[in-house]
């Protein structure tokens, strides 16, 4: 981290550029600036605590190969425990409520073709690895009602993932302001204390052995 800014590993800059070019077009609407109702201000103590986890983020970065090569280890890991969305019960929550779990946080929408393509694989990853210590948290960010996203999940047999939701685009906007979201899908690997270990833009084959190795490296 230099001059208070977070930097991406130089070896992955090309992958980010490709992801931006391929998948930014899938995002029909970008919402710029303004207050989203999500508080992204972080205490320096939280930043320091997360930054100390650099070796763990480096392990994840080294394990990001093959089908998940676009996943980039954070330099440094940063606190994201204040990110807000709704629980499967429709109750407002934040990443902090998932404390104690390694979380693969994924933002998706029904109008995003790459998102639709990767959802069954995310579902399979949750079926195979989901436990009290790991969860795939796929947050739908469609605006409007629940009819379309719920219908899509039912039609595609996605039944292992909780129906997390943010119809305000506030979550996406928070990540966009932090330079973490170029379009959809966007996926973050967050540790048990709400520290981001790695992130990627664009889809991946989450049911692959490469993805499972990535999760194992983060434990």
C-alpha cells in the first residue's frame, strides 16, 4: 500500500483488463457516486488487523491458477465487515454477521449472462464445501421485486445457496467506489473476521478443482 492507496499485483493487471473488457458490457447500469446507505469507513485498527493477514492473502494469490486465475490476492487485505445486504429471511445484515466463516461473496443479477452461467457451479461448490466454517454467499442485485431472481434459481436448480439480496445496488456501489467492482459478476474471498483476502471480476468455473484448491489455500 503506497500513499494510502491499494494496488493490484502487477502480474495480474492484464487479467483485470481482460475481465473489464469482457464483462463490463454485461452490466446494464452503473450507478455512480452518492451515498448508498452502506458505511465503508473503516477504523485504522481494523485496517491494521487485516493488513497483518498478508501472508494468508499471498497463499491465496499463489493458489489462483487455472479456472480461477483471475482471482487476485489483496495487497494488503482490507476490512469489508461493514458491507450490507439482506439475509435469506429478508433481514438487513452485514458481512460482520458471517463472522467465524470463510466467505466467498459473489454479486450476481439475472440480466448478467456470465452470472447466470456460473450460478450452478457456485451452487455445486456450496453443496460440496459448505459448512459452519465456509459459505458461498451469492447476493442478487436485481432492482425491483424478487420474482425474476427466484424464478431463475428455481429453473436452474440452484437450491444450495441462500437467497441473499440487495435491490438497492448499494452493495455494488460500495465495491465500485473501492475499485473492487468493474461489472458483474464480482467475487470476493473474505476471511472469518471480515478481511478481504482476494477478489476478481468476471465469472469462473467454481465447481472446478482449481476453485477447491483456492478455498483450501485460504483456510
